[in-house]
């Protein structure tokens, strides 16, 4: 492939990804067709399949890189030996909030589109392998923070308590998605409250 042709191919792939991201955020992943994406990107409805084999492939190429970046930031907190387990948990929860609020309405596409169960051992899509691994980090840090025999002995309890915390995290980011306030001052103002909520949830789980 000549350098000019390669450049045109990369430009078209970029246009398709950008168009797909806009449409997924506006209409929802399930409602958007490959034909609509092709039209938005300025290519034919058949040519799009030269670049992406299907809508799932397109979603994964858009969403996986930022998800991996978020996971790396979470792992940085988890590997910091100077932090208490609770502080590590707060750190990864903060990274999730930053990731979602910085992504605007597209965060829902990256987190939930074509998603499966978090307790499925071998998801078919790579994006769900990554999502489940990230959720596993939440389970791990919550378990380290609660540190109870009952919690450690019951896999279903560990899973469900992590789900409870995740529902709270989702509620927080949904509340401020679409806010006209810039992300940095918004986070500075609300993260302390967000952290207080997490601490309250953890304290309640410890007390049960």
C-alpha cells in the first residue's frame, strides 16, 4: 500500500470512528446502523465493511483504548503501597468518575453498549473481558477494605456488594453528565461528597 493510499485509509477509518462515536452517543448503540454510520462518515454502506467487519468491531476499536487507559490509572492506585485499602478504593472510584465525566454522554457507550454479565467467566467480546476485569478491581479493593471473613468466604456476597457500590458510582456520574460546569471545577466541588458516600457505603457493609 502506498503512503498516500495508507493515509487516505487511515483518514476514512478515523472519520468512521468519529461518526460512530457521535451517533452512538446521540441515539444509543443499539439504535444505530452501519448504513447510518457510513452515510455520516461520507462513505458507501458497502465500503464501510472494508474498514470494520461489523458494529461490534467498530465499538471495540473506539472504546477499548480509553478503557485500558482508565484501567492503567486504577492499577497505579492499587499498586501504591503507601495507601490504605480504603484510599486505594477511593482512588479507583475517583478515576472512574473522572473517566466518565470527561467523556460526556459517550461514557455510557463505553461502559454499557454490547455489555454482558460481570460474572461471566469468558465473555465473547474483548471489550467485555476488559470491563469485567475493571469490575474485578472494584471487587478486589472493596474486599480489601471491608476485610471480613463473611465477605471473603461468599463469592456472591462479594459480587453483590461491588454491584451496590457500582450502582452508586453510576448514579453519581449520571447526575452530572451533560452539566454545563467544566469538568475540573465540577470534580473539585463534588468528589469530596462522592467519597463521603463511598465511605458511608463501606461503613454500612462493615457493620452488617
